[in-house]
């Protein structure tokens, strides 16, 4: 599969997690704020709005390939923060919950690796960034 097609597939798969998550968070601000309050975060309603908007907007930027390196770096940092704020040390002594949270922590760290790779590679020719910089998909 050509390089640009793989970058497009990568962007689609990564955006498939963040766009719906952003919509979900924004559609249930009270529930999202309750989750953040349970983590002990200050101003949980503000954090819920900011998180939902960030996930939605950054996910859409990745989807269409606009300002991809910046969006990918911000999402990598977001994933690392989410890993440690939302999952590190969680589980309350329940082995099943502890295992689930450790897996979610590792998933968030793995996502950050994917975003770092995307930031380095760029969006590819099948993107708004590719069109803006005149990248010819057939020449690559």
C-alpha cells in the first residue's frame, strides 16, 4: 500500500476514536464533569467542556489532515496526560479494575506514539496539508 494511503488510513483510524469521544463528552457534560470530579480535578464542568471541544476539534483536524503536525503533537500530549490522570493508580484494589486501568494507560501511551509518528510523517498527499503544500500523491 502506498505511503500516502497508509497515512490516510492512520488518520482515519486515529480520528475514529477522538471525534466520537468529543461528541459524546459534549452531549453529556454532566456525566463527563462527574467523571472528572471523581478524579479530583478542579472545575470539572470547565474541564469537561474543554476536553470535549479539544477531542472533537483536534480529531477533525487529524481526519481532514489540516495542521496535522501541530494537532498530532497536541493529541500526543493529551494522551499522555489522560493516561496518567485517568488511569495511573486507579482500580481501588480490585484486581479486575486495576488491570483494566493499566491496559487503558498503556493504550493511551500507545496512541501518543502513533500521534508522534504522524506528527513526524505529516498528513500525506491525501489531506488538506498535502494540497496546501502541493504534494503530488502520484509522484511519491
